C-alpha cells in the first residue's frame, strides 16, 4: 500500500489512521507506488486548484503503475467536495472516502476485493468516535499526533472544513491523557494535540462541586496532559482567537511541559474584513490576546496565518493588516492568497481583488515579515535552547538539525553520542529568517526508542 498525504498535520494523522485500519487486513506500507496494490491519495482543499492537482497526481501515479492494476483511492477533503465526479473525471479511481467516513475504509476495500467496481463513503454523521492509531502507523518519528477534537463549528466564510469535516466532536479528556501517557512510555519525545480549533475542546471534567460538562475545557485538558502524561514537550494546533483565552496562557506559564509556541491565526488586521470572514473577533480583541501572551512569564514564540486579497479587501483594509503585523511582530507568518472554495459563502461574493494586486500585497507582507522575523530571531542569540534532534541537516553533512520548544528549526554541528530522538542543549550563535544555528552544549536526554 502506498499513501501520499497533502495538507496539514490533521491530514498526516488521518493517513496514520488509514494505515492503522488497513494493516490488520494484511496491507504493508511501501514508499514505492510502482509496487503497490493499493494507492491512496489523502487530499486537502485549502490550497488553490486542489482538485485539479489531485487529478494530475492520479494520472501521474497511474503512469508509474502501468504494469500493474492497483486500486487507486482518494481520501480527505477533495473526496468530500468532489464526490462521485471523481469517478467520472478519473476512471482509474475506484475508491472515494470522505474525512468523516475514514473508519469505513476496511469495509470499502473488502467490497472492492469481492468484485465491486467502485466504492464510496461520504457519510457526514458527526460520529463521536476517534480512530485509534497503532504506533507502527505513526509517521512523524519522534513526534506523535493526537486528535483531541474533530470538525469545526465556526463556519468562517472562506473555509471548506466545516463542510468536509462536519460539526465539532471532542474526545473524552481521560482518553486523551491516557493516549499521551502511553505515547510517552513508548518513547515519543514530543506530542502535538490536534484539531481544527483545539480551543473549543469540550469535555466532562471533575470539579469540587462534582463532575460536569464544560464547553471550555481546553485549559483543563492542557493542564492534565502536562501533569499526568510524563511527556515533557507538548504542543497544540490550531487555535482560534475567538476561543483562545488568557486562561490558556496562564496554564502554559504554570506547566513547562507545554512548549513555548502559540499559533494564533489572525487572517486579517481589518475589522471590516474579519467581519466578512465571519471570524467572530475584532482586531482589538486579537491585540488584547497578544498582550496577554507578551506579558506572560515565559517568552512564547507567536506565529500566525494571513489571507490576502479576500473579497472586498481594499487598500485600507490591507494597510491595517500590515499595521497589525508591524505591531505584533510575529515569529513566523504563513501568508495565503485568497481563492474561492466550493461550498463556502465567500465563493458567491466574487473574487474581486485582481491577481496582480494579490501578488503585490503578498510580496509586501512577505518583505515586512522577513525583516521582523530576523529581528525577532535575534533575541535568541546567546540563549541556550532545548532541541529535539530530527536527523542530519539537508544542507550540511556535518550538521544535525532539530527543532526547539518554540518550534524553530535549529542546526548545529554533529556531536558524539547525539542521535535522532536525543534532546540536547544548543547555544544559538547566529540566526536566519527561517532557522537558528548554534553550538552543542550538552546532551539532555537520549532517545528511548525510535532512534
Ligand atoms: S475556524 Fe474557520 S478557518 Fe478554522 S477550520 Fe473552522 S471554519 Fe475553517
């Protein structure tokens, strides 16, 4: 079985779930599609022309496998949004599975085995169950992903996720804590708690007054995972400024196991645009949250996302975004050019910012952020960072690469006894916009497994 994953960490984790579901049927993973009996494309609709790219990839993979006749399947958001049309446009595809129907994958593959020509499952019944992942199917090596909430109730006007992944379903708090604890015992050094909007995590929690259901249980979850799991590096994505709170910062301050990185997508600095995006917060509230983060006891790395060229975005609106970026000084910023997505309200509003204007705004933002980023990174000069070693640096045979608790890439000269999975102290000696460089100080801990 060959599986190719596009998109975010949620999709990477969904591919791990697909592997976990198919292994008991006798499938083994290969990284060579030309030898595979089953080829799965796990797709993402966030980027422009996502479905075109999927059809292009299906054709390319079919050319590679001309000598065989593998089952080709499409999973993920494009499967949900294009549905049966996929069979028409790409006749070699025999399997289509939406994100909420992933647990049906083994049954669908069995149907094809039994001679069915095609199989499709696009259920959107918002079931609360979560597919368990076996450790052999995890892909992130020393970092493990754990889904805490599926789906999204926010309905941002540009986003297809509520359509493809459905309403929010949170996983019980005890089951999350238990999985993270088990991953720690299995040797994973870092765990990422995942969800489209982790801040709206809800669960039954124990209180002095008794057990009760809380809509806003994310701080509680963070505190329990930090204190009870035994894992010393815990990160989470993605946050939403409407549900993010000062309480979360406080819990992070109190628990050093919660890494010093916060990704808080702002999307625009203009209240007019935020309103049309249905984001549910104002620029002022966002800056208040940034104030809480900057005023915290620990030094957090703060990163964000911005969409440029949203329908109706004027020069003034964009200026307000530039202004906010200048004021906040993010440690990293992921900028996207707006393009309409099917099944979203904004798709009906016209894509009225000309491509040339979008490009200019994108470049302007990139240039501004580039200056800010290098200046911000400068505060790490001389600082000793805790780095989880990922492996050899792609740029130098003599260097190792890893990532800090603040999610920065850190390169440093290889040292005796330092292997992937080790956690080391590195003193930063120089900075670039997208990485830090330093000298090895000492080994903090050796890998337990997965080296
Ligand atoms: S919060 Fe908005 S952008 Fe994020 S997944 Fe939900 S609808 Fe999409």
